[in-house]
C-alpha cells in the first residue's frame, strides 16, 4: 500500500495487489468503498498522479459495460453523464473482449479485458473512511 490520496469528498487507496476486475471491486467493497470512479477532472488528476508517483503504468478503475455492451457506467451503477477521459479511439472493445476500464498514468482511460490481474485504486467517501 502506497499511502492514501484525498480530495474534498473522497479518499483514494492504491492497492498493490494484482487482482481481476471483479475481485478488485470486491476488495474495495469489503472495505466500504468501490473501485475509483473519477467523476471530474480534479479526481481524475489525483488518481493519475497517484499512478505516476507509484511508478505504475496502469490500474483498474470502476468503469465497465458488463451489464450492457457498449454502455459504460460507473461500478456503483451511476451514469457517466458529465465527465469522461477516454483516450482517442477508446473504448474500442478490441477482440470483442474489453468490458472493463483502466486508467493509464496520463490520466486517460482505455477499455480492457476484465480477467487479467493488475493493481487498482479504491475510492471511499470521506464520511465512511
């Protein structure tokens, strides 16, 4: 664990344990949170800086289209209405197998397969932390 990062309303925890997407979300949930769901530029920048400071290239974040192909939502089922940071050409569902999302160190998002294991960032509401 590489310490925590905070915004006004959220606490972020980078977990250096390689897990599949569903297991990563389960890990965050058992601790009272979810995979990170950056909903504005500020939150996105905090998570991106965290990735960079930890010397990583990518982490899972809490965005997927597992419920309906092509309709990406946050893992808490909230709609992605006002903010997104998809890399140009993404999401592209390469190999018809990319239903989850990662953030790369630049802060951009790409859709990826859900079964590889990688590090991830959990998000907690400050009042629950």
